[in-house]
């Protein structure tokens, strides 16, 4: 590796990690300000705050914005090289523009691989520790004791609904099971409350009634206390939306398969997360190419202009990403396409900028 390559790679990494350090420091200060009262009220040990929470909080917040900070870092240090005519000297010295891209691309690929590995394997394990700490010390006591409006699809035409569920007591209230075919209700079972029987591994239904359509007539029944077997356990009721953050990609894939086997087609949010863990790190490469192509042309007041343009492009990337995710989870857009739309759009922008960059 030549001296020029080592010089650019060194500048790249130093600027990026310094930016991440500043981001983490600011994020920690803001987070401490918001949670200090809860830490004190719940008597959180200092060791747990530092080791269990903030050592896992730093990679979580860092990886969330890492590609954007890679982009801003490359814009910053490359625009300085251009302002000091270093880039012009490199090109005049016989280094082609595409050869100049090599150390940038090499570093971006290394960082992308690191981010992807962390996203797929390490970050979910860190999140388990962080979330466990938050449940115990960084939230109001019993805040999660009861949640409302649970919906599960346990078969192609079978749905269950629970109005509320007490996580601590493993007890649900206002339970309904319905079988609907061709928009016609064929069976309905309701129960005033339900509790998980740990011995029988079944649900104990109390004060229940059912109605079943038998063509020209209905069959109706009721009871006070019965056991019912369901493909949903108390653990699944206890799951929160952020549980998606604690599953490795292997576990996430298996979870999606299990849900589809149960007939639950509402797994788009999990599929989006699965594809996002690869697409976001890959964006590091695209954003790096855009940053280099933008900043190798010397203009008056270039650094300030480049930084503003970089911020605008970063904001545009995040907005497109959020819109495409909403269309996937709430609409009919395929999750794989939705996650990769920002990379496709910015990949085209990168190709155009590289083509127009001074050679």
C-alpha cells in the first residue's frame, strides 16, 4: 500500500472516529439529563449504569448514524484536502481520479463489513443487556405491567384479540377468538379473562361464551372455567416492539418463518429490520463515493458549501429511508425494495457525480 493510500485511510478513520466520539459524548450527556431522576429513584448501581447501559448505549447510537457520519467525515476532510490544493497536486502528479478513489473505497468497505457484522450478531446481544437495564432502572416501576390491544393471526382465517394483558400476572382480559372466511364470521369465542397455566402449558379461560355458525342455525355455549390450547404463549404477549432489537439475524429469520407458519402475514416490520441490517451498512460505500465526488472540485468557500450540501443530502437520505419504511410496513411495498430504495437512488446520484467529477 502506497504512502498516499495510507495517508487518506488515516485521515478517513481519524476523522470518522473523532466524529463518532463527539456524537457519543453529546448523546450520553443528553441521555443522562433525561434519565438521572429515574436512575436515582430506582437506585441504579453506578457499575450497572456504566457497564450494562452506557457501554451498550454507545454502539447502539453510533451504529444508528454511522453511515451518515462516515459521509460527513469524508466531506469534511476531503474538502480540506481540496481547499489546500492537495487533491489537485495528486491529480497533476499522475494519480487518476479512480485510483484516488481506491483508499476511500477500501476504507468504506472495511467499515461497512464491520457495521454489518455488528448489526447482525453483536448489537442484538448488547441490546438485551441495555433493555434489561432500562426495564429495571431507567423506567417507572410497573410501567410495562399492563399493555393493551394485542392482535395475533394464528391461522389462515383465525384471529385472536386481547384488550389488555398484565405481564406480571400473565393474565389477559377481554379475549376474543374469531374464524372469518370470505368476510363472514363462522366462529367466535370470548372470555372475560385468561391466565397462563404453567403446569398444563395452556390458557385457563374464565366466564367464556362461544357462537358457531352451522348453516341455517347457530350453536351457542358458555362456561366458567376451561383450559384452551393456543399457538401463542405468555412469552409472546410479554414481547414488546423493541424485542426486534434483541434478536440476532438468525433468530429473526426463524421468528419470521414461525410467524408465517402460524398464518400470520403481518411480519413486514420484522422483514424490514432483517434487510435493513445489511442495507444500512452498504450505504456507507455509496455515501463515501458521493462525498469524494462532491468535494474534489475546488470552489470558493468550498468547505462550508460542501458541509451544508452534505447535511442536506444526509437529511434527504434519512427522509427517503423513513418514507420507504412506512410504505413497506403500512402499505404494499415489498420490504426488500423499500429498504434498498435509498441506496438505489443515492447509488444513481453517486454514479452521476463520479462521472462529472474532475479527472
